[in-house]
C-alpha cells in the first residue's frame, strides 16, 4: 500500500472546470464530484471527538473503516486479526475476504496473553455488540502498551454515546498503535447516510485513506453529516440518548420478571440481550406480532437481541414477549 502512487483527485475552486469529465449541467452542484477531502466535515468530526483534523478519516459507515483497515494492513495468507466472540461479525468477515486469518479468544479472557505472531489487528468492541460490555480504559491502555510494535488495537466505539464509561479517544496521544472507530449510525440516528469515522495517528489515517476510492463520501452525505455535528444537533442527540438509556433500563427490568426469560444482559449499548428458555419459539411469536428482533446461532442460540425503539415499540415487544 505504501508503495502505490496516490490518486490525485480533481480539486474544486477554478472558475472554468474542464478537468474531471463532469457534466456542466446540474442542480445544487451535484454535477460536480465532491471536494476530495471534505474539509468542513473532518473539522466538525475532529472537534466532536476532541482530536486533530489529521487524525480523522470519515468513512462510509464504520463497516467501511473495518474493511479499509484490513486491506491496508493485512497481508493475505500471512496475517491475522484477533476477535473476542461473541462480538460484531464484520471484523472476521472482512478479514476472511482479505485472505487473512481470524484468531478467536472468548470475550472476557486476556487478549494480551492470547496474542500470537501474525496477529496484526486486535478488535475490541466496546461497548460490545451484542453484550453491551465495556473494556475499561486502564485495560485498553495496558493492551496498547503490550502490543506496541506488534499489532494495532482497534477499539470499535459504535455505541460509545450510550455508554457511561469514558472513550478510548483520550488514549490516542499515548499510543500510535491505537485506532478508534466511531459512527453516526447509532446515537445520531443517521444509519441511512453511511458515515463513520476512523480516528488514529495521522500516518495511519493516510495509509488507510490510500486503499479507499477518491471522492469517497457523496455530497449530500457530507452536508447531512456536517449539519449533525452543530452544537444544537449534538444536544438533540444527547437528549435522545438519555431517553433511550432510560427506556433500555426500564425494558430490561420489566422483562426480567417474565416467565421463560432466563437471563437479561443489559449493558452500555442501545440494546438488551435476553436468554430465553426457547429463543426460536419466542422469535417466531414476536414475528407473528410484526416484531423483528435479532436471533443468533452458535454460542448465542438461546439469546435474542432487542434494539431499543420508541416507547410504543418497546411496549409492543414486551406485550408480545409476555
Ligand atoms: N460496529 C459495530 C459494533 C456495530 O454494531 C455496527 C453496526 N451494527 C457497526 C460497527 C457498523 O456500523 P456502521 O457501518 O453503520 O457505522
């Protein structure tokens, strides 16, 4: 990747633009390619995350960042990632697509002890999907130190806004092998625009940018994302997060008493995981009531994950469960 010449995209600014084979006709500037570096959006993201602009790369959701990181870092047939199941499935999926290996270590056991040669990326999902569990900052700090020069520690904070624990962003200054992934898909309510962010040391950001296409983010996405990061929009987001957290805890408490609910796993994300005496039957009855929840196989076959929706939606889910 480092040896590839960088593609030089067309830059806006000239009065007569005959350089990019665009159409001269169009509304709202959409006949033009987006500005290649989305300066305003990157500045807004950097401000929100409290880091330097050079440390931020806006991506097409955090899925895109996971994919790009793997393609930038993992050598097919040689390198591996380390994941801690049960966790988000796309880390392993993108690694396998890249021809890399996947080392699995059960969630909660020592990741530092489990590192082995060839593991170049360690994925820590915190708050974890689907358990909502968090890795404390002191543990992350230690892990980055132990793995310095050996592996990147990628902390996926897709659900960070819902968490009462501090973000790993504060550790970035101390560790150049730390990468933090964030997204506008969850707390900001913008899953439809596909906008996430990779936050890391500037050199790493540049390396990952190289495996992504020029004109990465569509113009309307850049405007919507930038507008979501104004102080007023952030305040609205925070109020909704507080509401969802309260609703999550109320739902978790209410369903704990229902017959057939064996365990309630409530954590720091916007979902609750239930262990049921018959998860398949419960999912079928919920589906009959028009309610779709997340079922799993393997290790979590007895569990269903409920995303926290509106008050009404949670009341319906609770009634159907009962
Ligand atoms: N990370 C985690 C832990 C997730 O749960 C998800 C979405 N389910 C993603 C990343 C991807 O989110 P997006 O691409 O929408 O940012």
